[in-house]
């Protein structure tokens, strides 16, 4: 169940980093570790922590499962390979994931398929490197809670639940497992990660697969990537005018279709939902007030620029009763 954070002061953060670095350095001596780097806050901080402890042991793997945001993969590779100098490999597995998810609509099944395929890709890439003892992940305490490790299952997280019996890794390293999101950010800053990386929006492990209701198709992927890009760009442009507690904002393509009129012709298109929430640790959240004029601009752009969208709605549900993501 929920509890208070464990890093209450800057000194706590400093001690946490020192302890983790010392333990990782000892554990990884003469060993190799691959880190599943998604570009999100959690995996970035986990990678930075391991890199500080044992840079010679670390290889980061970015799995492009086709479920990333628009232009996201190229940006991640530039930030971590070019700017930060991490040893990182990009794997294009998008066709593999989409084939595995074809005709699957049930949310938990989608999450489990994405999680298993993710592990399998990492395992295959690790084998190419030779003997690799450890797999590192950016699991945080919220993931553990929602996955039912301390109570009832809310939804599965691909990075929680231990190793499948037949996997080749000796152990999973989860140095952030006891931390909330705000604590992870403070650790990232203490490690010297840039503010833009540490305070970027959280991004779900299963990617935008949990922002597509029903079956994941190429058409829905295109819609949600373009709609999300428009929404984020418009909010980013006026970010200083919005709530300082704004935590996350994104688009969802629903499985609901409705009649619309475009260029004087009847169109039977998709409904896109927009969600913006305020939160500190992601365990609880409230919907964020976005000025109506801004929402109207975003809606007009989405409907004008994405041919197969005929309706845009705004989600005004808190967590609880809703979760942040729709699936």
C-alpha cells in the first residue's frame, strides 16, 4: 500500500546515491548489465546511476516497439548517445510487436504481450553481447503498487513481477524500486542529468499501446501519434501559463467512431480524448484546467490535420477513480 517517500532531504538523496553506487559497484565487478532504456525519467535515472557505479559494465538497449511518441526514438538516441555518451544500442522491433498484438483488444492481455515481447527482445540482444548477468530496469514504487505486489492488482507493468522462468538473465537490478516519481527526479538531478530530461513527462512502459483503446492498428497508431504531438506542442508553447503542478498531458485514440463532415462530405471518424493531469507521485492525480481557448485550438488542429478524426473530447476524471492512463 502507499507510504511516504523515503528521501525527505537533500542529504537523504545524497546518501541514497552513495549507497546505491557502492552496492552496484560491488555487485557488477567483472559482470555485465544491460539496461532497458526507454528515454523516460525512470529508466534514464536508473541508467545514470549504474553508469556512475560501473560504466564499463553497462550497455543500454533502446527497444523501438513501434509504440513510441512521434520522433521520440531519434530524440532519445541523440540525448543519450551523442549528448551523454552512454553505450546504447537501438533495436527496431516494431513489426514484431505489432504482429504479436494483432487482434488483441483486452487491456491486460495487451500489457502482458508487450511486457513479454520486451523481455524477449532484450534477451536476444543481450546474447549478442556475450555473457550478460544482469538486466536493469527503471521500476519505481508506483509500478510495484499498481501491479499488485503490495495489494490488489490495478494494472500490470511490464517491468514488475520478476523474471520468467526460462529467461537467461541471472537477476534484475531495480535501483529505484523504493522511490516515488518525485524522488526519482531528485536523484536524477543529483546525478547531473539535465533538467529537461529529469522533468520530462512520464511515459508508460507499454508506450502508446495503452493510449489506443481496443485493437492496436497502424491507422490508430498514426492517429494517436499525430494527435499527441499536436496537443503536447500547443501546451508546451504556453507551459509557463499553465498550472505549475501539471504532471502529464497526452492524447488517446478511442474505439468510438462518430459521423462528421469534412470538405462537405460525410466522414465516419475516430474520437480522440485529451488528458492533462496534476500530480506529485502518480498515485493520486486531478485533472488540470486548460483554458477553453487553448482546448478549442488543439481540437481544431487535430480535426483539421488528421483526416480520420471527427471528434475531440477532454477527460475531466481524477485518479481515483480513474487511472492516469486509459488502459
